[in-house]
C-alpha cells in the first residue's frame, strides 16, 4: 500500500510568484531535484527518482498564499520523515527567495 503525507506552508507573496518559483525546479537549492510533470491550472506536479510524486496546490489566504504539498506513492512509513525534512528545506528556500524585500 502506498503512503502519502501533506505539508502546508504560508507565504506572504502573490500566487503567481509562488507558482513560478515552485514550478522552476532547476532553481531549487536542494540536492534531489524532481522532474516537473506539469505546471498548469494552479497546480504543480512533480516526479521523483524513487517513483514517488508530489502535487502542490495553492490557496489564497489573508496576507498571502498557502502552498499545499501532498507527497504520495511512498513505499513505506520510514520514507515519510526524510521527505518531510526535504520539503522543509525546499520551502525554506522558497521563503529566502520570496521574503527578500
């Protein structure tokens, strides 16, 4: 049975800005960069070498945008913690880029 988890992160930026940086995988400052499957209809879909995938959707919130990351198709629960750390690193990098004033 495949395992999935969800991560949410709020940004004080416009949706267009956040969508652009999250769909520009080549600019991510992380070791494991996924392959972009699609970036359309307000959703970014990514594929990883371990055959897992992530779907990032966005919602407007007061003062910014919320990114909802669902990472799915993990083989077992032991893969959750390293992937959660991975997304924390990715999202921290997004904050460094977007929060510059």
